[in-house]
């Protein structure tokens, strides 16, 4: 629009200069007068013709603008409107030198041009602002929707990692990328669960199938031990064979018990149970073993805690923890059993000052048959902590390991006590 205005001004100057060349000053003055009269009172064109001394000959402004000239162009303010309430309008004009020293000024009132420019800028500004608002709102909506779907997948993953292997990612009806991802994750989880179940079933079947032959073998070894005429070396070898059979039977029994707990096929008797009484009974059972190693077995009860639990299963889990503590704590060591509360949750802790477990092994010791380097030289089958983990999951509790500087702390955190 500004370029068109400048072009129109140049064209008008060419027309006027040609008139001056053909008809002289009277013809030019007559033409300018006609054009000034024709556009009154609302015209936007500006005309001014002066003599060599700067006196006005004809035009619709009364003096030459006193502003700097840039490449022949003048930008100035023009009084417009009523005489009582005049206003200043921006104007743009171009000067031209005629023969004989006469000067010609032709321009236009560009108030409407500036108003159009402001309208365009305002429209663009509002458009950009609206685009930003809609973009931010749309981005927020889409991101919240995506984060909600991702939170669902994360929540499902955490539940699966916590032991709920039957949990699956919900699949919507949209059939979008998230639903496809959920389907693929669910298929993957099905295959992983199937593989785990097959591996678990193999170990359970082996334990179940070998338990009966081992029992018969042990009975026959005992019957051989009752016979007369055995040499002392043969009797010792026979006794060692019976001990090995007992160890294998204990291992298979532990495997079957873990399998029944994890599959929840074992009947449980969930009743209110005082952790302090349970801990007292287990401590009394292991006090003689601790005294043989001159160990101090302490029971600290910071709070009375009642949990819903199967006493026999929880007794076996705590017994396994104390058995490990007594076994690995050095002579003269200290073993503490503490019952406390943390955020309204009952906590049972077993801490010792033995060699402890390396951080790299703390997540692995709950696996079946896993034994750290420090425990390979001692008796055991690597199923004690696996049974503890199965019992705690069955009770909705959590088991964790922490260093005791030196030693190890095993914490069982039970669900909040229901009033």
C-alpha cells in the first residue's frame, strides 16, 4: 500500500511537469487549482507550487514543510479536520524542481495508510496471541492425555515389579498407538509369565517327584545303620549319607512350601497376631544357639504392633532370618530384633554385626538357590530368604535389606494397622 502511494505521487509529478513544459506556469497553476477544488473538502492529495523566492503560487497548504529531505521525500505532520478542533495527520510528499526556479510539492495524507498498518499489526498480534493460546491449550491437553496413559502403564509396571504378575495394562477402544503399545506389552508379559511359570513348575515338579524316593532312601539308610557288624568308617559314611538326605529333603520341602505360598494354594489362618509375642517365641528358640557362640540376642519393642497374619508362616520367616543372623554373626556378636512403627506401619527388623551382604547382591539373595560369595562355604541351600520373600508378599508386606555398618538389617514392613 505504501509503495502504491509513492508510485501515485511520482505519476502525479510527471503529469504536472509535463503540463508545465507544454503550457507553462499558467497551465500548471490552472491544473493544480482544478485538482485542489475537485478534492475538497475531504481530499487526501497535497499540492504546493512556489516561486524561486519561496512564495506560494497555488496549493492546498500555506507553506513549505520545514523537515529534512530524504532522497526527495518529505515526511511531515499536516493539520486536518475542523478549524475549531484541528488534528495532525501524517503526510508524505515529494518535491520537484521545475525550470525557472519554481518548486513543486506533491504528496498524500497517509492517515488511512497508518490506520491500515495498525489494523494489520493488531490483527497479526491477536492472531499470534490466539495461536499461542490455542497451541498451549492443545499442547497441555495432549500432554495431559499422554501423561495419563503413561502413568497407567507406569502404575501397572510397578505393580508387576511388586509381585502382581497377573496385572496387565488396560487397553482402550480407540485403537491408537498407546493401545497398540499396551497390547504388545500385555503379550510380552503373558510370555514372560508363561516362561516363569514353566521354570517354576519344573523346579516344583522335580522337588515333588524326588521327595518320595529320597524319603525311601533315607529310611533304607537308617535301616542299614541299625544292622550289626558295621565298621566305624562305614557307620560314619552312612551317617553322612543320612545327613545329606536330610538336607536334600529340607531343600525340597522348602521348594514345595515356597511354591504353595506363591500360588496361594496353601491354606492360611489369618488372625490378629502380636509381633512382640511372636518375636519372643522365636528368640527363646534361638537363644541356646546364640549362647553357644557367645552372642547377645536382644529384643527391643518400641511399639505394640498387631498384624493380620498366619502365625506359623510368619514364625518360619522370622526363624529363617534369626537362623541366618546366628549363622553369619561372628563369636561374641550382637543380634537385635526390633519392633517399631513407621508412618503407622508395623516394622519388624533383624540386625546383626556380621559380614553383611554386598549391595550388588542385595536384590539377588531373594532368588531361589542364590548364595553370595561369603556364604558359599557355609551350610545352606539358598532358599531361606526366598521363603521369607514369599511369606511377606503373601501377607502384603515388604522386605528390604540395609547395611548396619558393619552387618546387615532385614526389615519387614507390614500394611497399615486397620482401626
